[in-house]
C-alpha cells in the first residue's frame, strides 16, 4: 500500500517534468528557426514536424503562434537583462580594487554599457537576433500578455539610462535625455553589427565589432565625453574583459 501511494504521488512530478521538457524542446527549435531563417519560417506546423509531435500537439503548450513568439521575446530580454546584471556585478567588484576617480568610474560604466551590446552578440546571439528583430520590424506579439515583455525590455533600457545618468552627474557627458540616449546606443550598436554578415567580401572593412565600437565612441564624443578620459576608461575596461565578460552567457531553461 505504501509503495502504491508513493508511485501515485510521484506521477504528477513526472508529468510536469515531461511537459516542461517538451515545452523547452519546442522553444529551442523555435529559437533556432527564428534566428537562422527569420520569423516567416516560424510556423506551428514546422515546429510540430521537427519535434515529431502529433498534429496540434504544440497547442497544448502555446495557445497560438503569437503566444509562442511572445514567450521567445520575453525569454530573450529576460536572459539579456540577467546577463547585463551579472556583468555589472562582476565589473563593479573588479573596479572596487582599482584606484579610480568618480569620473573615470562613470566613464568605465558608460563604455561597459556599450560593450555589452557588442559582446552579447557572441555570448547570447539568439537573444540579440530576437532583440534586433523587434527593434527593426516592431514585431511585438499580441497575445494579451505584452506586459511580460515590457518588464525585462525596459529593465535593460533602464540599466543603460542609469549608467548614462551617472556619467552625466560626474561630468563625463553633457546633459540630455538619457532614456532616449540609452535606446540610441542599443539600436546603433546592434544595427552596425549586422555588417559582419558581409565579412566574406572584406573582413577588415566589414568588421561589425570594430565598427560598432568606433560608432559608440564617436557618439560619446559627440555628447562631450573627453577623449583622454575615454581612453583611460577603455584601458581599465579592457583589463576586465581580458579575464571576464560584461555580457556573460546565461542559459535558457
């Protein structure tokens, strides 16, 4: 009797794990299709065929294609935000051991904010692709739970704004709308990185990482950042990036 009771009580746990694993399988395939082939290739039938599920089986996990895309978007921005926060904590710990003036600390944080969007294309390429797709095409899923996307997306924007606010307060850059500036840096960095797809034509010319770094530096100079201060800050940041990352990998679960 005890064995039967234990077996019965264990079943829901098994079913929940199986359901979670199946849902994860659908999401992983959807992530790959969306990042490699684009949104048009992402159909419910395509996912059902690749998973080997029965017709309509995917609807057990996602009520609609919009609901699936919304989950992908939410997961992408949540992982990017978690990566940003982890990188910030690691950088702050590193900077605590450096003898830097307030303006230098703020300048390092400013450069780290820009570097995050460049480095995350390497550590979180699928998430950056989804982020870029959302920015470029304005495709936001409309399944009734858009607020789930807004929290991590605006969380990322706010992280950048705070670093810009700190740089403004320290006199590193001039005053301005730092929320708009944060969005500008995200859009410009992730956009310029796209030229790397043409690297086969000329690897030096179409080096997206180099161009994105140069562009963000030019933008900061345009906001009145002193060139020598940015140079010193970049040396410090490069020292950190030699052994750690401003955009550490965070696995999708």
